[in-house]
C-alpha cells in the first residue's frame, strides 16, 4: 500500500493551498463557515493553517506522502471540461496543480455518458495516453448531460482498472421558478437537511436510482455537491456561473477539495502497483465534434463545418435532401454501429434522416437502410443512436440523407462501434462468478 516512506509529498497545503486561499478570499467567501458539511472539505481547509494565511506549520499535523504521483482520469461533460471557467480553474486542473496528482481530463462538452460508455478505449488511445497506463483514481460526472449507459461505462472502467478508486461526482443545476426549486435533486436535499441528514452518504441518496445502482455495482464512491441552501454553507450561490448550471471558480475548488477528501479516505486501499485489466475487445470510435477527422476516416461527400464559433463545435451538416457519405475502416468481424448527432428542442428542431451502410465489397443496391427519428431534448447536446445496420471488417461506407426541412440541419458528429458493449452483461457476470 502507499505509505509514508516516499519523498514525493501529496501537496495538500503549503504554497499550493496558499493560492487556493487567495482564490477564496478574492471571492469574499467566509472560510470558517464554508467548511461545514462539505462546502470545502474540513481536512483540506485545515491545511490553510500551514500557509501564510494561517498560523504556520503545525508540528502535530502529518502530511500524507506517496511513492509516485497518483494518476487520475477525469470523465464528464461541459462542467468537467471547463465551460464558463479557464482550463486551469477546473477541478481536474486544481487537483493536478494543488494536490500533486497526474491528471488526464478527457471530458467532452454537450455530452452524456453514452459516448464514454461505448468509446472509452478509443478516447484514451486517441488522446495519446499510453495504452498500458493504470489509473489510481477515476472521476465520472454526467448528472447534468445524461446518464444513459452509465452502468456500461462503470463496468468497463472496473474491468480495465480493477484497483482504481472510482468517484462519481454528482452535480446539479439550479432550477428555481415560482418560489420553488424545480430540480428534484435539490428538493430531496432540502428535505434531508430539514430532517438532519446533511452528511455525504445521506445526500448521495438524492441521486437518480439508475446512478445509485451503477455506482454501487462497481464499488464506486459518490461525491455529491452539497446543497446551495445549507444554512451553514456561506457563499454557496457563488459555486455557480450565472447560467445556474455550470460551476464557477469557487464551485470547481469545492469539488476538487471534495474529491481529494474521498481519495484520502481510500488511501490505505490504493496499491503501490495497481493491476491493469482488459478492455475485452474494446471499441472503435470516430468523433469529429472538435473539428478533426481521424486519419482512417474519409469524408466522401459532405463538409465538416463549425456550427458554434464560440465553443468550437463541429459537425457534418445536412439540409433537406442533402447526403453525407463517410468511408471508414472496421477492425472487427461484425459490430453494431451507432451514429453521434446533435439533438435539441421539444418538439425537435432537427430532422428525420435515412441511414445506410454497406461494405465496400457490396453493391450499392445491397445497402442496408434504416430511419433515424428526431429526438426531443431541452438542452443542446450530442446523442448516440444505435442503427439497425451492422459494420463488417474492412472498409465500410456510411450514408446519411436528411428527409425534412427543419429549423436546424441534421448534424452528424461521429461514428462509434463497441463490440464488447453487446456482451458486457455476460463478461461482467463471469467476473463476479
């Protein structure tokens, strides 16, 4: 186990948390009160005594040490990716800078858990992280953008990284209308606070039951963002950007402190040499949401365009009657195929499309066709929809034609194939037996 014989210290306080203290003071937050009930975790906050803002190092306090930097993988949507704050102000960056972890942030804005569930192997490979890297800590944050296939994602992570501390970061948006909180999570937290259940374990129960089951199944740990209306958490409204959804600088620091506090509690269980499991066949995904076509993908017909100049989001856009053709390679015998596309609106602002797929050796008349119906969603996010077509080993051609005139053109943002996802239940049950 990781112990105190190392020279590499986990920098919980000293100069790193001195800068954190500056951040909090700049935000006019009351350090003494915000510490209560997880606002800023008490252990991390107490380290401020070792900084110029406190009384100097305490001889009674013993810093945790480790033989190497802990490796952390951060997965999530726009909050984890850093929307509304600078990159260095995200909780992942704060943990790396202030607490000494080696952090790899692979969060994708406007994205729920489906993409990571079906493409986590491809995500790590395409990010140029070493294939055999072993993560000690994995944070997962998808409560804002959607938790479809969260169980698949957490199972795949546990199979690949059997010793990792997996922390589900449970966030919420503030929906307040007509004098009431419209967010069920917040209403639940408020009720628990009234009943006196303000600890982390109690607040975790306010999460979606789907999340709770998935988290419990793989032995993960829930870190819930504390409720904003806790009487003892002064300045909690400053945790959010003015959009009431994304975290502010103070909110990110809060989450960073909370995640590190969870990891500290699990410290004795982190092995010196953690095991590396298997992807069990892995996945093959191509995403061009960020504006780049992978080397083994060819856009035969259509154009990749930037549909959001401010945030740099790209898609292959199709108006009524327009067709896009994408040629790509498949390295598995047969695998199901899903297409990534944007959705928003009730009713949907996007059109119905026809999807075709054929192997390059097949005749065009043999192309399998299916219809992709528009999906409704309040937010404007990516959604991954399985199609009836099956991709085969070798070169395949995907064809998509827009069938309707709508306010927004159909926007294709990626292709994904996950062979292991079709058999994850069997693989997981064999592991348990």
